[in-house]
């Protein structure tokens, strides 16, 4: 839960209370979306993106 919250807060700068009030499934979806955005922004860079933590599981 804290990994997801930290990931979302880092990228979207959403407040702690808002992130923590989300259901796990919703937080997970936002983490996947952030990872997708990072992948699309870094297409010309190496595929091993250290910030893409949620798609390595």
C-alpha cells in the first residue's frame, strides 16, 4: 500500500489522504497508468525502466 501511495504521490503530487482513501484496485490502476505514461515517454530509451516497478511483478 505504501509503495503504491509513494509512487502515485511522487508522480501526480496528490495529497496523502486522497491516495489513502482509494481502494487498492484504484491505486493499482493509477500505478499502472503512471508506468504506461513513463514507458511511452521513454520509448527511445532502454526498456529496463527502474521506475516501472509495477509491471515487473
